[in-house]
């Protein structure tokens, strides 16, 4: 389960509640051209386990992951 602030995240496409997480690099053309991709910002990506829809969150501190038994 994923929580964004006090809210449980539901997939807007299929209403799923199980997600996979990953860090996503937010590359820009200019930084890539200069081979400085490592200096770009990153975001927290959560992918729905049911339909594979991907959501990005810029403020990683607001996103929390938990098991169904460990709800906040």
C-alpha cells in the first residue's frame, strides 16, 4: 500500500492498491547533451501492480509504503 500524506493511493485507472516503487531520473535534453544526466532531479515513481500505470511524485518525503497489516 502507498500513502501520500494522510491519503491512501488508489490507481486512477483500475482502483488498484498494490504498487511497485522506483526512483525515476528526470532527464533534460540540455543536461543529457552535456553528459550531466547524474545532476538532474529525481522523483519517486509508483507503478500499479495490476495495470502498470505509472505515477510520479516530486516530493519523495510525502510518499510512504506499507503492508496492509501496517496501516498508519
